[in-house]
């Protein structure tokens, strides 16, 4: 049996050694994080410089940079779990040693000084807990707000609202690289195509000749990679359904207002225009895209490179409850006035043939091709 004095001295020296090792682990993690932040900021600067070259197709470089950004953003899973296990085990062991020693050293009865000592012990325990949480968020920043202002999560790089509000990137330049296209299939499905999957904006789609509307909030969610299980921050060649009508009816009876009772899409044999308004949260004036849909064998498809302008005649803002408030529109959005109560950012998409009194919710899933 060990003598009490020698055993307590051994415990105190072991505790001091464990605390020193914890400090070394924290220094190691901080050095890794510092190097990672520097690399991520370099990649972010490269990514933000690309959109200003509007005349080039930069879809492949942008996707490549975002994927490289994600590789550096996520700490390797197995080393991260090993560090956290070592951290938890060491803190638990130190806590048990301290608790056992303090239980042996309790001096009965309690005096007023005991409560002051108890408060100090609680502060020390809280400090150890914060140390553990700090290292955990450093190793696994996904979903943690610690480094978001410095290094945004990879999925933020597809959010035009985030890039416009916090990074001050031209929304028009970003959407120029998305290469928007509009399609109306043979069975009456309206689809928005993007070469690069930018999202996080509110949209209003209006066809001035055909009597239908579509609107909603565009926020994309991609399943994790089937091989690595890691989240997918960006995709190419995304098709987003905006609504499904009964069918396409060509040469509708004009006496019926251009729309049949069964809510068919009344399409011109040659083609028709459509206007898309994009409302990012960080802007005051929407981006207007003018599509010209032309008849093809399998439906209607827009011409490449739609005309894109900043519509300064329309002024908007987002309320505290994420409601889109059109302050001034110069009567350009008069067709949407009856549906103002639906202009709530609830991550839903709506469409409405004007032959119907209420809009429908678009429940079709997006596709990646």
C-alpha cells in the first residue's frame, strides 16, 4: 500500500502532466486551424475574383474552387474523432482525480469559506468545459458559428444573398455565371435551369402574354455524397421545377382570356416572352431576366444568355418575419398584387394559372443532370 502523502503527490504530478499535454494539444490544433484559415481565405479570394469576368463561362472553375474550399474546410473525420476522444478522456480523468482528492480533503463541518471555494471550483470546471467546446468547434466547424464570419461554410458560397450582403459581390455577376434558362415541357411543367446552383433568393416569374405566374423562395438542398458521406456544397446543371400545369394548349380561344377552364398553358406556336425577377436579401433592386421561349420538338426552351438588367424601377425590402415587401414597382408587378399575402419566404414555390382563384404549391423535387 502506498503512503498517503506519496500517492497524493503522484496524483498532483500526473494531473499537471495531463494539463500540460492538453495545452500542447490546443497549440497543435491552433496551428492547424491557422494554416487552414489562411488557405481557405486564399481560395475564397480566388472564388470572388471569378464572377467579375462576366463574358467567360466560369462554371467549372467556380465549382472546382468550392469543392477545394470544402476539402480544406472539413477537418479529416478520423483524426478529429481521435483528438476529441483524447480530449474528453483526459478532462474526465482530471476531473475524477480532483474530485477524489477534494472529497478526501473535506473538513467538517462546513464554514463560510467553503462556499467561496465551491464557486472557484465551478469557475474552473466551466473554464475546462469552454476549452473543450472551443477545440470541438475548431475541429468540426460545420454548423458552428465560431468561424462563420471569417471562413463561411462551403454552402454559403452558393448563396447570392450572403455573398451580396456580407462579401459585397455583384449579384448580377454571380447570376451571369449561373447561366439561367427556362423550359416548358410538353406535359406543362415549368423548369428553371442553372449551370451553377446559386440559391437563397426570392423570385417572381411573369409571362405577360400567357396568363400564369410563379413565385417563391429558392433554397436548394443536396443529399450528401454517396461515397464520402460529406455534404455537397455546389452542383452543376440543376433543374428546378417552378410549377406544373395541366398541359400545353396551343392557339387557345382568346375569348376565354387565353386560358382554358382546365388550366392549360396557352402557348403561341412560335414562342412567347417571360420575365424573371430575382430578389436577394442583400439588395434593394431586383435583377430582371428576360427570357424568349421558342417552340421545339419537346416543348418550349429559352434562348441562351437572357437579357439581364438591374431593375432600378422596383424597390423592395425584407421584413423581420422574412416577408417580401414591394415598396415601389412602377406598376410592373401589378399581376402579383392579388397574391401579396403569399409573398412569405417559407422555402416553398408556388404557381398560378390566372384561371384559378388560388395558387398551387410546387412539390416537384429538383434534378441534377
